[in-house]
């Protein structure tokens, strides 16, 4: 309503100004009678008023049509017009409006791209977790149903199948626990309990835990000669222990044929303690290196399946490090080595 009133006001004002010029012209230059001059002035004023009203209406409608067309494109997800927004001469009249449309379009385009990314991630995650859950569930089902079908009467078969079913269910439990851990770390619900502890002693404890598994896989777990034994850090002991065990387990699972080594080095770097886990295994390609911290991503699916694991170990490592306000660097060469490096705040040394 305001736009309509303003258009009438502007048309009247411009017509009046033009009529005034006509009056001046008639007064000084025209030889027509007063009545005829007045008639021409009125006709000029009325004609000018309607022409200007039409011109304003046409201009506004054309600009609204442009905006409406762009809004329609926005609703259809077409953002191509933003590239040539300021190349159209008509845009200069409604520059602010078009600029607002462009910013809105860019924002919506980013939101749509993010939603597509999240949706793709959600589909991939559901597919991955369905696959991971299916394996232990189907295995346990097979063992239990075999026993129910009569195999339970044979003591040797019964014990063998029960152990296999228990192993599958243990794997399922570990998968659920790992998923819960990641969920809590991502949402910030995981309570962190920081304390001062000797990092060397913690890694030594983890080594002892994997000693038997490493021997079976012909893997040596060693510290490098110049590894510091007296360095303390201030961090969550249990979470860092989980990081260490995940890295050790990963190195053992991905060792190449023959004798393998996992070498750990701890050094002091300014106010931080740096620890590196370097294994001389199969290595990781550049393409895989970009994705190793993703959930369920495995560099060698057949090898990791053979030696267990939920595919969440490195993802948990990444989130725990982020909870400590740091990150994990990875250096690798295919067929040569893989090295994981991270730093923690230093504690006072004894």
C-alpha cells in the first residue's frame, strides 16, 4: 500500500514540475490564448501523470519479476545467477536487494552442501555399522542354532562352538563400547580426569599387555636407545593408555610378513612431551592416509578382519587427542614404515 501511494505521489510531483515548465514556456513563448494554453497544460499534466505512473509500475514490476525469478531458483536449488548478479545493468537499481539475495543464496548453498555431506556420511555410517554388527551377530547365531539343532550333545563340539560364540559376542561388546566412547568424545560428555604420570612407564605397561600377541605375530616391541624414561605428562591417564594400546594393536595387526618392529621414542620439546610410534610394516598410501581416522575405515580390510578390531581404533585416538587440545600426525611410506606422532603437556620430571 505504501509503495502504491508513493508511486502516485512521485508521479504527481514529476507531472507538476513538468506542468510548471510548460506554464513558463506558454507564458513567455506561446502565442496561444489563455484558455487553449490552460487546456494544453492540463492535458500535459494528466498525460504526464499516467505515463510516469505506467513507467514506474513497469520498472517496479520488472525488478520484482527478476527478484521473484531468483527466489524461485533459490527454492529449486539453482544458484547459478549469483555468478552474474552484478553484470546485469538492471541490478544497479536494486543493488542492496540483489546483494542480500546473493548472500542468502551463498548461505543456503553452503547449508545444502553441508546437509548433503552429512546425509552421505549418515548413509555410509549406517551401512558400515550394519556390516560391522552383522558379522558377530550372524556368527553367534550360527553357533547357537547349531548347538540347538543337536550339536550340544557332543561335548567337544559344544565347548568349541560356545567359545566361538563368546568370542563373537565379546567383539560385539567391544564395538558397542567403542561407539559409545566416540559418541561421548564428540559430544563432550566424556569426563576427562587429568593427572601427572610417567609416560614411559605407561607405554611399558601397554607393551607387557601385548607381549604375547606380539610374539605370536613375530613382532618386537622396543624403545629406541635415546628414549627418555623420566618424562612426565599432565593428561588423562586412562584415555592416553587407550591411545597407546590402540596404536600398538594397529601396528601388530598391519605388520608385513616376517619379523616386524614397533619402536617408540619419547623426547622433550619445549613445554611438551613428544611420543612417536614407528612400525616397519606395510605402510599407508597417500589416498588411505587421508581417511585412516574415519570410523570403520580400514586400509587392508582382509588383514584387519583376520586379526580382529572394530575399525574404530584410530578414530578414538583422534578424538581423545582432540579432547587434549592436540592432534596426531601420521608419516608413512608404503612398504617401509608408518609413524604416529603426538604431543602432550609436560609434567614436572622427577
